[in-house]
């Protein structure tokens, strides 16, 4: 495979990008100045060197020495609440709403109805066990209102079943339209969904 096709295939593996768009990206890069291409390449390389994954919530964050992100290291957040979200962008959306002040855990994906996909099962169990010792009383399942999100929520409930005697498990309340992803929800909708969350 030549370098143009190889890079186009790499771009095509990104979410929402197909083969034609992947090739368009490559030809765009070829028409940009060499310095810009080198800077682009350096930024990608720096992802490995300067971005870490939080050991407690699995969020990716900038840092070369810290092992936990700023949300997990913030002593002013509410230890009694743990919100389980699908991806990093969902955390950004929830924080933008400004209503939730508890802890987070990033699943890293959803499970499809056909059984495809992976979530961080072992890491989730470890996080819940650790948070229980710190006063955890409620877990909020904040997954997208899609069939995959609901299927994943059912799977997570099964994982959390041994903890049901010690914690309440709730889901976001009305406000999120069916089929919507958390990442694209506006702040007012997210705030309403959090205020009206229901035990599940």
C-alpha cells in the first residue's frame, strides 16, 4: 500500500470519517506547507508523551507527572456521587451544565445490541469499591438515550448488582430526547435531567 492510501485508511478509521473523506484529508495535508504538516505530526506524537489516562476515572488529561486528573484530585467534589459516562466528551458536557459536583467514571464506549464494543468493567468495579470506602451512596448512570446506551446501562446494572445493598443506582430523568447523545445535549437539558434523575 502506498503512503497516500495508507494514511487515508488511517483517517478513515476515525469516528464519522469514511474512505473518501480520509483521502481528502491526505490531499489537503499534501497542499499545506511542510512546517504545518510537521507540526500536525508532532501534535499527534505528543498525545503519547504528554496525555495520560486518569488511574481513578479513566479520563484522558494533559500531564506528564500526575497520575489522576483534576476532577479526581479535587477535594471539594462530592464523594457520595459517582456518575458513569460513556466518553470523555460527555464529562465536558456535564461540567458545562454546572449542576453536577460529584465524581466520574468513563466507561470508554458502549455495547451494541449484537454484542460488539467494550467497556472498562474491571476498572469500574475497582472504582466503585474505592469510592464506597470514601462515602459513595449513589451511582448515576448518565449514558446516551440510544439503544446502545440503554443496552450498556443494563449491562452496567448487572455489574453493579453486588453493590445494590450499599448504594442507590439512578438514571438521568426526563429531558434527554430518545436517540440523543449526552455529548450534544445543551446545558439546560442536562441540568434538568440531573435534577430529575430516578432510581433504577
